C-alpha cells in the first residue's frame, strides 16, 4: 500500500485517465432490442467526472476490447481525443496509446474491471494510479489503489475521478 503522501504525489502527476468502457462506464451487461440493436447505459455523473478532470488539466481516454460505435458516440459527446476500440491486448497497446497521446506512464491513471485490464493496470500500478469499480473481478480488485464504492456504470468513474482530484487537492476548485 502507498502512503497518503505517495498517492498525492502520484495524483499530482496525472495528466491522463484511461478507462475501460464495458464494466466501468457501463454496467457489465449488454441489451439487444427486438431489431437486434445493441444498447448500453452510461452514467451522466461519469460524464461530469470527465469534465471535472478536464477542468483540472487531465484528459480522459477510452480503451476497450469491444469495437463499439455506441462508446465512440459517447466519447464524441464528451469531446474525447483518445478513443481506442477493439484492443485485444491492452498491456501491449498501452505504450502505443501513450506515444500517440504524448504522455509518460507515470502521468497515467487507469480504471478497469476485468482480467483483460490486468496487464495494463500492472504497468500503470508501478508508477501511476489504478482503480476499479466495486463489482470488478477479484484479480483486478486485488491490484488497485482505489476500489470504488460504486459499481460499473453507476458512477464508479466519477468516484475515481473525484478521488484523484481530492488527492491533488483540486476537488471542485
């Protein structure tokens, strides 16, 4: 475990929060209509979390295994620049995302919920900050600095964003 001072020091370096989509920004569920349309539910509070991070000079990126047009539309609405869909190996792609976005690994916070996030989270955990929703799988929950009280799709991203901002002492300033 890191001390409060170490967490604060890391939080002050954060310039990019990378978020998995399904299970973090949405519940770990998918809905299909009778016509076969895929539907996903996003939390508006998570969207405000993205805005609060932006106001503090922190960008948000989506990093998803799924190739989901709904998530891309949500990212556009939130005016995100870094949206990577269809990523099969997140640990392998993370350095490419960082090079493209021009950030260092120690400037990253990552929130994920399932085993396909573990490799990337382990990279970030050494020098940045990692978090997970309360309903994350145990393999993820064991390695995070912040396990939120909220579930994925129910404000977990917002809680993680608020936690980072509070560590930086920039909560709602």
